[in-house]
C-alpha cells in the first residue's frame, strides 16, 4: 500500500495568504514518516497582489491551475492512500476525486463548521466554500468539470460539527437530499458515525480546522476579529472532542484519504515576519 502526503498550499481559493504559510507549517507539525513521500503541488508563493474575480470566482485561473497540477501529481504517483495538507478546503477536490475512482464504495466524512456547497450565484467568490458542491457534481462547471470520477451521491456524506446555515446553503442541501444535522448544541454520536462508516468499504475524512472553537484553539479563521468571510460563524468543537471523533472514525473504518485544511497560524506568521527584518537571520 502506497501512501503519499500531498502538500497543497492553496491560498487563492480562500482569499487569504496565511493559508500558504499554514500548509507549509502543518507539513512540519505532522508526525514524521519516511514511508510517506511528500509530494508538492505547484502553488506560487503569495506576493500580496489582489486577484481578479472571473466568472464569480476569485483568482479562478490560479484555482483551476492548482487543481490540475494536484491531479497530475496524484496520477503520477498512483497512491493507495492520500494525506492532503492544505491550504484551504478546495484542496480536497483532486485527491477525493481520484480516490473515489479507485475505490468506488467510499463514504465522505466532512468535519467542518460549514457545508462548503456555495455556488457563484450566492455572491461569495472564494472557491473553498464551493468544494463539496463540486464533489457532488453541482458546483461551478469550471471546478466540477475537472473531475474524472463520478460525482459523490448525497447519501455518501456525513457532516460532523456543522453549524447554522445560510438560507441558500440549506436550500442546496435540501434540494440535493443531503442528510445533515445542525450541531450547535450536540455533535453526531459515535453510534451515528459507526453506522455511517459501516455502509462503506473505505472512508475519506475532510478536517477543516475551523470546526474548532476559536476560544480554545487560536489558529483558526474565526480567531482573527478582522476577518468576516461570508458572515458564517466558527465551530464549537474542542480539540479533545475532535480527538475522540477521529479515534472513533479510525476504529470503525478504513481511512484512505485524510485532508487537513484551513490551518491559520496567525501568531506564528507574525513572528516570521518580524524575524524577516533581523539581518543576522537574512544576510
């Protein structure tokens, strides 16, 4: 069995340069494993320049280019399992599409405060909010048309940590027939997770850092009061609860794809910028 780590520091799809730094830092945080080669998606480093909104998508050409490069890197490696190190949530499209084609009977566990099913007509141009809609085959054509495998079925999805929805997100999920539970008061149970995983030969896990409560974990979008996104709120989960959920998933299923997305280490990034002005470190 071949497992790769796909370093995919896409920041354009989230409209925030810290995603690039966060992905590269996360690659060092993960436990070392010499049996898992690190494959890097070609994402040009941030320059501070604003991107254009084209056909309702911010930085559309760069977003598409990143997906295409990720697809090519994955096809070249032909892995059995993929650990994707993002970057923002868009990084799940290419590896999950590939793994769906490889395994077929595949459940998708989406650990996220948000549903990620926005479309360009909803007025929010950052593509990271569109990725699951794309995997379901109902995203923007520029994204969904890149997929080589069939779309995921609504019954293939389990949301964990989902918070209150915008009306257009609820409408999309209801129209598609995606089952979901708003988890502002309590999360899905271990029994629900086990029952879902038991329907599939393998599962994919998408973990968005913003499912964590920003009061207790500060390297998340909602810990930065200057950011407003699309008006959604942050997650309610503690790291301890997340650890238990991941252990439950691991105990009852075969995980073949695991994405870590939206790690935003704002404090570490500020330190890095400060140190960049110290001559002894740069001369």
